[in-house]
C-alpha cells in the first residue's frame, strides 16, 4: 500500500525545507563577502551525509522529492564549503572548482555503487545495510552541527551561521518528525534521527538567544519573527509527541462496492436472486481458488458452496483437492496426482493418499465407512499448497490476483475486491495473516508465512517470481518445478502454508501481513476491541456451517457504496455483550487476565465484581467447581456453549522419567463454565467509537494474531 497522504505531504514539506535550507546561508555569505564563523568542517560533513541519505531514500523507493533532496543537500553543502575557502582563504574561482568538482564526482560514484549493492541486499531481504546508511547520514549531520557548538563555546557567540537557515532546517526536522506519527508503523529510528537534530538546532537557538538576541533585536525586527518561529516549532513538536493532532496509524482509502445493486434485502430471495448482484466481471482479473479434501464433511462443504462459493460458475472457481470428483457441480482437481510417483513411496504420509485411491478404484470409498474413517486426510493437506499454486497459474494464467481459501474460510468478497483494487498486480505481493515461519540461518532472520485457514493472496508478480524456472540458452529447463523443488522440506515440516512462505521468501517475496483483515477467528469468537472494530473485515476462519450461511445472506443487506463492512458492523450479527449472564457458556480467553490467588475469588458473583473493579474489563468467565478460576478480558465476544468437563490431570514422573500411576482413590475433578458481560460498559465503549475513519491497516509482521 502507499504511504498515507498526511505522511506523504509532511515528508515532502520536510524534504523541501532541507532542499532550500542552505540557500539563505549562501546568500548571506555572498552579500557579506565573507564566511567568518561558518565551520567548513560542518559543510563537508553535511555534503558527505547526503551520500548515504541518498542511497537510503533511493533504495527505499521514496517519492521523487525525497530522492532528490539528498543530492541537493550535497550540492549546496559543497557550494557553502567552497565559499568558506573562497572568501576566507582567498582561493580563486579556478582553484575552487579544481578542488570541489573531483570531490563531487567521487561522492556521486560512491553513491551509485552503494545503490547497486544495497538494492541487491534488499532483494535478499537484508535490512541492516539500509539502517546503517540512515544512521551514518544522521551521525554526519549531527557531527556537523556539533562543530558549531565548539565555535560558540570558544567565541561566546553564534557567528557566521544564518538563523534563517537554522529555522528552515529545524522546520524540516519537525515536519519529518510529525510525518512519522502518521505512518502505519512507528519508525523509532526516524524519531531518534529527526528529534536529535531538532534538539541540536534548539540548542543553537538557545545560544543565539543568550549571546546574540539583544543586539540582534536592536538591529532587526526580524528577530521577533525568528523567535516566533522557534516557539511555533517547539509547539508543533510538543503536540506531535502528545498526540494532540489526531495522528492516524491507518490508511484511508476511498473504495466503492462493485455489487449491483449494492444492498438488497435477502428476505424471500433465492441464492440465484442474491448472486445476480455479484460483480462477475471482476473474476476476469481475480481468481478464487478453493482448497478442500475428500475427507471434508458434507456439512462443511454444503455451507461453503451455499455461501462464499455460491455465486461462482464452473469455469470461475478452481477447486483443488486430493481426489478427482464432482462437488456441488464443480470439478475438484486431484493435484497430488501431479507429484512424482516415487515420492508416494518415499513419504509415509502418502499411505493415506494411496489407500484413498485404492478404495476409490475398488468401490469401497465412502461405502466401507469404518475403513474410510481410518484415512487421515489431514496428513495429505500440506502437500496441496504448492501444486495448488502451480495448477492455478497453469489453468488460469496471468490473472491480477489469486485468492486462496479453504472450506471453513468465510470471505467477504465485497471487501476483498475493494482491498485488491489498491494494489499493483505486477508487484510481487504475498498477503495474509502472519504466522512465524522458518528461521533464515544465513541471514539470522525470522521469516513469516500466511496462515492458510484465513486465506491468502498472491499477485501476478509473486506467482511469476515463485514459478519461474531457469533455462539453458536453448530454452530447456535446468531446474525442477517449485513443488518438486520443495518436496523434501515438506516431508519433515508440519504445514504446507509454512513451506509455501519459505519458498516465496527464497525468491525475495516476503509476506506482507494484513491481520486483522485476514482473521484467524471464527465469527462467534471475534474479540471485539480497538483491534477489531473500525477495520474492514475480509476473512474469517473456522466459523460454524450455520454461521457461514446466515452471515452470507445477512451481508447482502449491510453493504454500502462508499464504505466497506467493518468489524463494528459484524458486531450487529450476534450482538455480543447484549446479555449479562450465560450458563454453561464460554466467552473465551483473548486479551485476558486470570485473577491472582490473593484476590480470593470463589464464585461467579465475586468474579463479576473483580471485573467491575477493573476499569478496562468488559467481560468475565468463571471456571467453577474444582478449578475456581476467574478470567477477565479487555475485549468482548459471543463465545459458545460449553458443558462441564473433566479436568485432565498432568502426568507425574519419577526421577527416571517413568510415569507414576495416580492413586486408586483419586477422585475426578470437574470444571464448569459461566460467562458474564458488563453490558453498560460495553454499550459506553461502543458509543465512544463511531468509526468515522475506515482503518485499512498497512502491511506488518509485528502486528500479528
């Protein structure tokens, strides 16, 4: 996604200030025909600072203003530096040019070389070289300013430096500093860099006030304006730190629904009537891919094809499975049949696949229910991911985006279409809910993969990067397809989505995490809070079959033309927090606290009082009988029925690791569940959050489920 508008504007203003800051100094030097007091070491340090800063801004692909600004900084710093020698040491123009031009050429050559090197490092997901460039630039700029502190201490006055130059530079620091607070993720390094230089300039202003203010006031009324500028900059900086400017951590996109009509009352409507509103034309560029297994229950499959996949025709939805069969008028494709035959015998998990194929051939599959039940279909699931991606590209090549989901995934298609319209499909994009993946030993970096359950998206650019194969000059492949390449890893890894993430990482396509848009929670377990309220909801995972069908019909009446469906809208489906108490009910543990033993809570009522006494508690759950545990939460959700359960006691082992059998007279212990919600507090919480701004989150693997 793009940088938020506010951050872009403020960053550009900062770049403009830093581009023109030295012009007043150059003019002052020219008019005075001297540069007395101006430190040439500062100007040379600043000229060199522009080199790593330019590398950083260009490799990070910032906007044009930020890419050009370091070059202007270096150029003007060199001009100011040579003025010091031209005026103070009486160098000729010829000698000045003879010295400064080679220096500029060397700087340009170094910058170009570093740009090439760091782009290669970035393509391999190495971040520390870029951080080094930013830190080096900041250190050189700060060192340059500190040279003036030595001159101030030595001469007890601020001399040679233009206060207008200082004010413009400080303004650039402030604009850039405030822009950081508008970013979707807080850039701590940026805050340190901008704040450090701003503080140094404030020190120069303070010294100027102490040593130069009174004489300057007598000579020029501009001092008042300069003082007002300093006060203004300090107030802006203070406001940014204390959040008084309504700084946003989210993107605000203007999106439009493609459903026509946008909203319809589902009452009395057939599935065909509702699907008539579905924007089928978008399927020319967005390919839905459903992953299932023959072992999926009929209830789950019926729910999927009566809701999320209900509007797709036979040629619009790809159904990937472990068995060729017809499912709800769609042809499921056995992608495991694409694997090399030798792999079936080398991998013990494929025993289940071979059994299934054999039973299908002899007519006993789903007839001999006991034998069919022994097939562990879930063991085959991890092998479908990479073949699924390859088959999707083979059958539906060059689509803008490929949306992969599972039979228990609920997809809000209107929001998904809105989301994807904000991206360039030729950029290598891999998007989903982040989960920690394989550790990259070579780079000592933790990698991430998209959890398959909430669904994930690959752009055309990412598909090409993953599936491209090296060839000889004659066009002959010299490496295997992606699936065969990563099959050895699949043998020992638990999960296909994990290996898929690792395979993409190795072709320089890291995961862009978009939780909570991609949501691992089912509908009844959404923990409504500030993390799940004003954000658009795009997928859910493991919702009950009934909820999937019901929310699909409900969704048709909720759509709005210019506003996506938010979590706050989804709250209206189940209304968690409307009732105060529920017996034999578990409203879950999320963002929770377990009351400590010293609280001495021994009843559901005492647990409720403990929650009320905690200002941020919104719901509580009493786990009674023998467990006697009070769980409170800062979020609120529906939860689900839960009958009393026998507590599973931990095993006790002796010094040799042998399990000690429990005493024969040990009584079973039980726990029951009772849930409560602070309805008035929840209502107040909701009324304070009207979601005037749609909070489209930016990519992050720090903000995770």
